[in-house]
């Protein structure tokens, strides 16, 4: 079973604001917890590969495998963009579809763990303020200025959004979920949850 890493944060906080290294470590911790939720679902919640490809009756075109792949792709695209030579141009719409992790638990676990390992290598050495140019289709083409830190934060919340839809599909399949799966940290804090992302770190 995969488990979230124990991250020791040594920082010189001033006025309650963490320093750069602490901020990176905290974003990495949150990202790792979120991705590990998917790994744990695959290892302990799903019984067979067919559950990854079963289409939802409530969310047309949706499968657990598609949501896991889509959310994981955002972390990988961000990591690949920021480690390439500048200028860093990020486009979340350039994703591979119908890949093995959408239909194989083994492939999905491998892909998610690889994304976690990639983040653990990239995040500690990348400035949160490192500039990124985001290209998006909304459906109008958009070009927006962003930063690595902002996009890492977004990738985590984006994954939680998709975990909430995974939760719906899992419910249709009778799969029992961990209580905090698919809930935003702010919601968990409001609920006074004891989940890893539910305890306020203020």
C-alpha cells in the first residue's frame, strides 16, 4: 500500500508567512496526498480492471479511469513544462487519451506513482514564482501569465474536482470510498475532519 511521505518542514516564518522552501514542501505534501488517494483507491477499493472503464449513468462519458488519467496528466504536464528550457509554455489540452492507465489498475498505479516521484524531484528545486505562460482553449484561445506555484496549487484542486466525480461513479459501482476522497481541503477543515488535508495548518 502506498503511503504519504513524512515531510519535515524547517522554516523561518515571519508574520505567519512560510519561506520559499516551506511553501514548496507544503504544496508538494498536498499534491502527494491527493495523488496517493487515487493510488489507495486502485489498491484497496477496486476489485478488477473493468471498474475503471464502466461508464457512469449520471456523468455521461465518464469512467473512473478517464478521471484518474486526466487529473494525473495535469501534474505531469506541469512538471515536464517547468523542467524544459525557458520560456515555459504550458498547455493542459495537449494530453494523451485511451492510454493503459484508463483500463488497467496496474498501469494506473504505476503512472500515478511515477507522477508523484516526478513531483518529488521537481518541486523542491523549482521557484514557486518561476514564470509560466499558459495556453488554454475556453473555447476561445487564451494566453495567460502564471507561475509554477499557482499551477501546482491548481493541479491539486483540479484533481480533487475529478476525485469527486470518481466518487459518484464508485458509488454507482458499490465501491466504498475513504471519507475525505473528493473533498476540498477548505471543506474538510470546515467539517473539522481528521483527514490529512482536513486539519488546519495555521
